[in-house]
C-alpha cells in the first residue's frame, strides 16, 4: 500500500488511466466484432447496402484503433496488427466483387 502522499496520488492516477484504457480497448473490441458480423452478413448476401455497412464499420474501427494508438492505449504495432486483421477479412470479398 502507498505510504506517501505522492505515492497515493500516483496510485489514483494509475487507476484512472487503467479505467480509461480499459474503455478504449473494450470499444475497439466491440467495433471489431460489429465489423466481423457485417462482413459475415455481406458474405451471405452481397448487396450494395451491406457493402456500405461493411465500409462504415471498417471506418469506425480504424478510427477508434488510431485514436487508441494516439492516446497511448495501444502500441502502434498492436494497432497495425488489428487493422491488418480487419483488412484481411475484407480482401477475399473485394476480389470476388471485382471479378
């Protein structure tokens, strides 16, 4: 347990930051799941509306990941890996749409 005033303050700040980071990480995971569900729906029934939904979800997820990196919640390589995972799911669908 913290014994000094400054140590108590640092413990409080660390807890505040932990909760903020937890919220960002949770939001990133939620947006990624929404994106994966949208991709699954688009795969089952490719329509222009569902394609737009996929693009919107991708944009939201990218934005939240970038914001988390900027705030120091995620390491840049971790964020890049998450964005790559999102893009990788869409790649086969984009190739079939072009052909």
